[in-house]
């Protein structure tokens, strides 16, 4: 009878110990994948919200242009002389730094 009680108590503790590796894997995924992605998204949102007139941008589709007008949701971008397109601000991929390196030097 005591063997039955001892076996029942050991299985209850063993089930709890079985969750520790799963909890460890969740923590590893959080710190290696989810948290850095959240930081990257936050930095992108801040960069896009700080876009102003005369900034050079690259859209997510790869179009490079100069911002001529900024609205809450849209930005007007000049992609060639006299050619202006309206893009959704969330589709701005990157803001280029002024004074970049020349291409063929």
C-alpha cells in the first residue's frame, strides 16, 4: 500500500518537472527571436514617423525618392524630376542618410 502512495506522489512531481524544458524553450524563443523583432519594429515605426520633407527614402518595393509632402498616413515622393507618387507611410522601408558614399568610386 505504501508503494502505491509513493508511486502516486512521484508521478505528480515528474509531470511538473516535465514542463521545465518547455518553459525553457519558450524563454529562448522569446529572447532570441520575438524580442529582437519587436525592437526592430519599434525602431522602424519611429523612423517612419520622423520622416519629413526633403528626406531621401527607399520604399519596401525598392523605389528611391525624395519626400516632398508628408501627411498622417501618406507621403508624396518625387522619384524623378516632375514625377511624384503618393506612398503609404508604413511602406517606407528606410530613410537614407544625407551625404552618402558615391556609387562608383
